């Protein structure tokens, strides 16, 4: 990082292990000299905004939060007062980036630590940048009480005695201007990569949907499917129900948790399905010692079976391979065994992953919205079936396209990681004095 930017002319030993050397002109001081803890309670006032904290976003109104992970408390008297400009930290999740500056006046969960900057010592936003420094987050997390580092709860007593380096307010403003400009550039690049990934995933889905409903030959003769919302299909393809392509459809029963074990066959859950591919996700697995008798036999997986989510992400699907074979499905997963009309399980899985199948599953084709599938819903799914050899060709074509998309998406994801690492390193270097940006000038003037 220092190779591209100059260093300060002189440094001194800060006496703080995590901080190392700092510029001789900077002060090394405990956090209690920079921020103060706000512990004011709501005292039963119920007409304030309830504020929620999102990682790397900050403090927002509860009703503006898209994915509410915790419920708004009924008794707001237990909540803490938050003023606009306060620094708010999730005591449980600070080490994974759950902190921010409040944009509103309101109240927040008592789990949060609410801090206000000492205006004589620091600019408010410089204090936020200090707490954004990953090495500082990692250092504070070592004081937390918890099983996992990123879930270790910290408190004001842990923060107040932690030493940080503080430059003059004039230098703070220079650092803020520098970081605002540089992180904005990085954030823009990250957003572009994220948009690219989104477009690639949309294109990937379009490739799947077109191949399984229209085929690979753009000049193929088409005919009316006879199903209004399905439209035209290749002339020789059959429009049928899934029940005529499966010889067996079932799901796991409730109560399998009592059979969980450290050894034994795989217990296949929704966590093992992905949204966008027909491959399994095996980062998190559970094993079971299945019950003896028909229940164990009924829900046992064979190679080539289709495993379909019937709750949560409806229609997520994978094809059972050697790694999954002989496992057992949970109550949230349908086990569907293709019959002799299916030459390629992968073709059928791709059809179920298509937009046409998903629309049927969520009920849009019937004017409703489903949140859970029954096994009958799967049996009654409309499917456009080509002849056997074309099933294999379509599956092979999609497999190759998926590999290409996977590489492109993977490269974009790697770029995001590198950009995020650069952003983190830049903030750390600037707020600890490892680089001198006092003479930095914005290219925009």
C-alpha cells in the first residue's frame, strides 16, 4: 500500500501492538477520549423511529429495512436513544462489519452500543473511519464473550480503554476527503462487477429457459402447445405432465432430527440445493442413522433422482450424483425418480430450473402465489418433452454454457474480493498513518 503513496517523514512506536508505528505528530489516546457512550433509555416514549442496523450500511428506519432479521420489540422503553450522527455498533456482530452512523433520530435495540464523537478531538466521520478499520475490529473482537469470534459480544468497557492514533483535525479532514474519493471509486467498480454478475445470471437463466422450451435449432418448425401461457413449442415435442415422467415422487417425514448422527449416510436438506444450478451444495452437511423399515427405504436417494425444494426457494433442484446417492431427503425436499420416458435426468432438472417451471410453482400460471409446494403440485407440472436423444443434446449444451457462465461469474466475484481487500487496506493505512495524504488533491479539483 505504501508503494503507491508516500509515508510520513517520521514515525514513533505507539506502544500498542495492533497499531504499531504511527506518525510522530499524531496522538495515541484511548477511545474514551474520542467517543463517549450513550446509555439514555427511551423511558416509554413510543412515537420514535425504531432503528435497525445492517452490516456495512449503517442505521436505518426499521420500516425501510428490506430483509428484517429481527422483530421490532413491543416494549420500546427498553431501547436506547439514538441521535442523528451517532455511531452505532452491534455488540454481537461488530467484527463482521455491523456498525454505522445513524441517519435519523430514534431508538435502537439495547444490544447496540451507541457512541457520540468528542467534537474537540475528532470529526464524527473520522471516528466512523477509525471503527471501520478491520485490524481495530479484529483487536476489539478478542475481548468479546462468545463461542465464535464474529459472534463474540463486546461492550463499552472493551472499547473505552482501547488505544487509537489521532491526527490533528486538519489532517482528519484531509484523510476523510481522500478516503471519500478513493472508496467511492472502489465502490463504483464493485457495483459494476455486481451488476455484471446479475446480468450474467439473468443471461444464464435465459439460456436454460430457451433451450428447454424452444430447443437448440432456431429454424425448427413450431406448433401451438395448446396451453395459452406456454405458447409455441417445437413441432415434435410433447406437452405433458410431470407425473408421466416420474415413477416415484415422495419427500422425507418429520422427526428425522432424532436420527442425526456424526456418522452414517447423508441427510439431504434445502441447504444442499442452489438457486441457479442443478448441482448440489455440500459445504454444510448432516448425517443420519435412518430408521429401519419402509420409512428409511422410501426416502432413500438413488443416483439420477431429482431433488426439488418444496419450501423456501421453490423449485430449486439438483440431480443426485455419486456423492448424494444412498442419502435420505428431509421433509422440505421432494425426491422424484424419472421413468423410462426420461433419457436425461439433467435435461429434466434444467426444465424444472427454467422460468416456465418456476412460474408454475409460484402459482403465477394459475393466478395465485404459492409459498409451499405439495407433491401433487410437482406431479401436475406442465413439461415440454423432446425425444430422448434431444434431451441428452439439450442437457449437454446447457452444461457447456453453464461452465462458461460459471467461469465469468467466478472471475467477477474474484474481482470484487480484490477490490474489497484494497478498500479495507486503504482505510486501515490512512487512519493509522501508514500513508501521508496531507498533500493529496482531488483529481476533480
